[in-house]
C-alpha cells in the first residue's frame, strides 16, 4: 500500500463501522484509486457501498446528476461540480456520506485551469463542503497526493 494511507484508511474504517455509517465515492481525476485503497483493508464492505469513476462530463451529468447548468457556469473542474458529484453519488448509492474528486492532471490545461488543480467534494444529508488544492508532481504523484488528501479531509468532514 502507498505510504501514508494505512493509518488514515484504518481511522476511516473504524469510524464508519463504529458509527454504523455508509460511504460512497465518485472519482474523476483519481480514477478509482480512493476505492482501491479503501478496499485494501479487509472489512471495507461493512461501510463502502460502492462508487463511480465518472471520468467524462456525460457520466457526471447522467449518472451523478450534476446539473448541466453547474457544468456550464463553473466547469467540470470546480468546487460546485465536486459538491454536486459527492451529493449525487450519496443519493444514487443511498449512503450516509458521499465524497468526490475532480481535477486537471494534464498534460493540457483543461478549461484553462492550472495543471494539478483538484477539487474535493464531501456530502452528508446535513452538510456539504468542498476543498481546493494545487498539487505539484507527475500525473501519478498528483493522483496519489489527491487520494491521500481526500481521505485525510474525510476524517475532518466527519468531525464537523
């Protein structure tokens, strides 16, 4: 497993099981890495319901129910889209918490936005929030950093 992930995933694992909560994931730029990492620890099926790798705009809109107006106004790589993805996967999967990633890993600047820019969405029935960060490094390094950041911030979101 990638270094740094083990203790974070174990904390998430324990939190969701102890609180009888469920989680779903909508990934774009991380391409399924978050779900892969979560399922490396036995027992993830007790709380991880499933996820969607929504790499294309079409799937974000049709499957995750990201409003077309959000995409037109703010773009695929935006705080608004990240929140809509997290909320959409939560509602689609019927879970307590939904999380998402959407970003620009390059090599070209998507929507004129900086390479390495990633937005993270977090959604529950009571609240929603997004985080934004620009990572440096190769495509693979940015993917790993984004997955770790998303999981670290999930713990913070749960405590709010």
